[in-house]
């Protein structure tokens, strides 16, 4: 069986994602759709709307055959690390082609990355200009190399996937197939179509406490029912913000500086801004914490690392020990998994063992426990994220 790979967050799974799945199979002729999906937290440094088990089930209902978790160490990272982790997992899973949405679906991202790679990686301009954000400086270098700028989020991820293929020495092993993103932009907050909406617009609708019926044009029945209940945990709600304040106020600066990416004076800045904004909400605090050098997503990630008490050493260890953890599969997905069993080089986790919780899964276990603790649904407090759970199984194929 041939497999096509998708790199996803599904926050939440919607009709645009279903279109992506269908197009991936149609364009490649693959038998099996394999998705690598972020776990309980997404790239911009916030908890996912629903936990990884619910999102995996929605993905299977939407046409995916096999869902692997993208570990926290890669999921909550800038594009190049996010992409490298996901591409590595898909390659080990035997995927031949990765299909992804792009704002410019006609671009040859691998050719673009090959043209830019050598000079871009050697050029230090984008990491030394402190008058602008990293993303802006990065694009200045890229524009100088290839003659135009990649500023749209999916295009930037496409370039990151291509760079990862090159750096992992997967040229000739994995191909990339972009497809045109349709009808709703990545950051679109309005419902601009009768059938396709961005995840952002759907989350905005959820914040308005819309009914199940309101969601049904854009998502499946099960997703609509979940969305009508509201998010499991709200990004940077009062609970999360108070946890951040407590951590920062009770931790010596020398220890804060050990937190992953709290470098270049950010630990001092964080401690100062928390002290000055104890009585304000998170939005007000974030506006004060923001700097010209770093994007809001980058800073939000440092805040999540802080709440989770993730040190640089822990993150480096986790990134050096990737694994394939199955969150869910269809009948077809399980057959494919059995076919590939002897070909995996990464550890494959089906059932979590006690040693995993202090070893290879330590970071995700900690992150899952906090996600569970801060759930807004009382029934979820009893549902441990990483112990006593088995992959979701759906009979199809």
C-alpha cells in the first residue's frame, strides 16, 4: 500500500481539511492517508480547542486513515523545527508524498528551497538585525536570494517542509505536492463562504457560543456538537495567566533563564512585565511584553514553556528522541501499520508504559497533565491524557 502524508493541527477539523484529505488521495493515487497532528498544544503556543484524542477521531471521520501525534517538542516551535519534526515522522512512517495547502499552490517549493538553501543558511543577516522581527528579517534574505517574498503562513510552512526534506537528506525519497488553499484565508475571521471556513473563523464562532446548527455548514456533526459545547480549555484564560504569574513571581531569575528560549534578556523582561501587570488581563500584559524583535507567536511559546517549566536541556533531549505515537486508525490504517512494522526506525508507541512517562514521553506527559487540569469541562478532569488511553479505532477500509 502507498501512503500520502499530511502535516496538521486540526484545530478543529473542518470541511477545508476534508477537501485537503480528498485532494491528497486524488492527486497521488495513494491507498492510505497518514496524518501527523499536533498534540494538545498548537504551534502558536496555546492549548488546542479539543484534546488530541477528540481531534484524532474527527480526523478519522473526515477521511484520514492513520493519525500520529507530533510530539510537543516539535509541535510548539517555529516553522523550521515544526516542519523538521513532522517530515521526519512521515518519512519514517513510509510516506512517499506530503501534500499541503498553500496560498500559492503553483510554486515548486523544493526547487525554491534548493535555490535558497545554501546561501540562506550561511547568511547571518536575519539573526542579527534587532530593528525588526525575525520573520521580517528572514524574508528580506529570502527575497534577496530568490527574488520575491513568502509572507503567507502556508507558503512559509511549505518552504519549511522543503528545507526539512533537504536537511534530512530525503530528496528523492519524499516529494512535496502543494495544493491551492481555497475560499478562506488562514487568518480569516469572518465566514466568507457557505461551506468552507478557516479554523480561526470557526473558533471565533465558538467564542460566541453558537449552536450546533450554526457550525454544521462548516464541520461534521460530531465536531459541530463539540464546538457548541465550547472549548475544552481556553487559550490564556484567567487560569492559565494566573499559573504564569505564579511561576514567574516565585522563580529566581537564574532559574527562569534556564527555561527554553527565555534568552537575550527575555527572562528579565518577563519578570518585570508580570510584576507591573498583576492586576491586568492577559491581553494587556501581552501588549507590554511584546517586542520588535520577536513575533507574538514566538513570545506566546516562551510563556507556555514557562508555565510548563521546560528547560533548554529538556527540550533538546526531547527533540533528539522522536517517536511515532498512534492516536487513531481506521481498519485500513491498521493494515498499513502492520505492513510497515518492520520498517520503522523510530520507537512506535501504542500503549504507554510506566518508564515512558519519565523517559521518552516525559515532556508530553507533563503538558497533558496541565491540559487536563485546566479543562473547562469538569468531566474531563478524570480523563488523563497519556495514561490509560488507547488509540481511537474506526472501522473503514
